[in-house]
């Protein structure tokens, strides 16, 4: 399959480097020309839990020629409006666009490229973009080798094309096909809205959040809201990274201490700084509306309160508006809703 990665950022660099190293031909497409030039001149450099240097082929959107059989979509959802229309001339009737973006992006992507071309998936490892051509793997290689990707169709049907996409993705990391794509999406949304949301709201790494008892109370409630909204929309959480995320639903806040070992087991593998926090540090608009904001909108649709996700959105948007970052003192802003939680 003629394959491209659209969005050669933190994840795209690592995925493209590993694919190329393992014999998969792939074009890394990125709108940041300095990044493209660095990738072509110096290759893709990966640091952190994986040290590697791999020559790759990179190009800007203006340099694309011909059509692709498979596009792995790794741009931020905030870029869809400008990026996806430019992609259309480079798709044929049987092309597959696999969105690996955060949140629940399938319907948005399908509105541009067609539902018949769209599949989706979740990425099970984290990364930080350091500079043009350089990305840091912030999750263990175990996470990459076992849990890199989980993919599926919007309607849950397992079509032959999923096996072809799995074959390509497996050159970068462990890939699983599941029939419950929306379950996958909401499970990954839980993973992002909890630690990515709190990382961005408080200016800390996942490890910083995990080590703070008060932050973890908030995390437990954020997760509970995601699960309740997921159920309200008619979906179920799925097992991910060997763990059943339905376990994190709360009947009452007295259950929170019993959930802590689960959080340590799953998130202890990932010392990430959320990409939303990285955006705040650069003065860029974040994807908060496509992560915690999805939970808030889903809750409104189902009549399910989401005060903890609402607060994360509020704090991140405040930081966006002033062009800065918060700190852990902002945990005080959760005091009232922690006290009133059942």
C-alpha cells in the first residue's frame, strides 16, 4: 500500500521512523517546512525510551504527487478544516484514511473524505516533539511493542482492509483490530481527558499528576464522568493495555482509593507531558475542545453532569487566553466540586 503519515509531529516522527526501519515505505507529510527539511537532511531522530536515527522521506503538502492507498492522520483536529480538503486530490476511490487523532474524530474526518474511506484508531503510547526532526518517546518500549495501535471501522464491521492497515501499522508497533471502535475511542478519551487534561490544566507531567493525591481525586472523577457519558451514548469501555477501564466507574467517592493501583499500573508506563501543555507553552491553541470538551458535550446531550471535565476545559481555556500556563496551585479551583461530589 502506498502510505503516508499526515502530521509528522511527536508521534508521526516515531511512527514514520519505525515503519521505514522495518521496511515499510512511507512519506512523512508536514506543513512545517523546517521540520520537513530537517527530516530529509538529517533523518528522523528518536530519543527517550528509544534511541534511534533513521533516514526518512518527508515532504510538504504542496509537494505531494499522485494518490495514496493509506493515509495515517496524525494532525491535530484543529487543523482538519485546512488540511483535509487539500488531501482530497490525492485519494482514490479505495483509499483509506485512518485517523489516529485524539478525541472522537471519525465523523469529522468522514465529512471531508467520505465515510466509506474513513477508519479510526487509538495510539497507545506518548511522545514529545523536541525540535525539527527530533521526537522523544515518553512511553516504554513495552507500550509500543504491545499496545501501539487499536483500530476499527466506524460501524464495527471487520472488513479485509483492516487487516491490510494492521499489516502496515505493525511495522511501527503492536496493532489490534477491535469491533467496538467507539468503545476504543471513549476508552482512549478517558486516558487523554484524565492525565492529559490535568497535565495541561496544572502544568505538570503525568508522573506529577500521579504523585499528587488531590490531583488524583480529580482524575478519578474525570474518568467516572467519561464512563458515564460513554454509557449514556450507548457504548461500553473496552479493555486497553491489558486493563478493563469499566473498573474505574465510581458508585461513590469512597471507592476512589481502591482505584489507585489501576492508575499506577496503566499510567506508570507513561511519563508524558501532554501535547496540550506543549501547545500552551508555545502559545498555541490546544485540542481541549476535542478531548475534555467531547465529554462535556456528550454529558449535555445525555443529561449527565460533568463538573470535573468542565473545570479542566475552563482552566485550559484561561491559560490559552492569557498565552501562558497554570501551576498546581490551580487545584484549589476544584475544591468546591470535590466537596460536593457524591
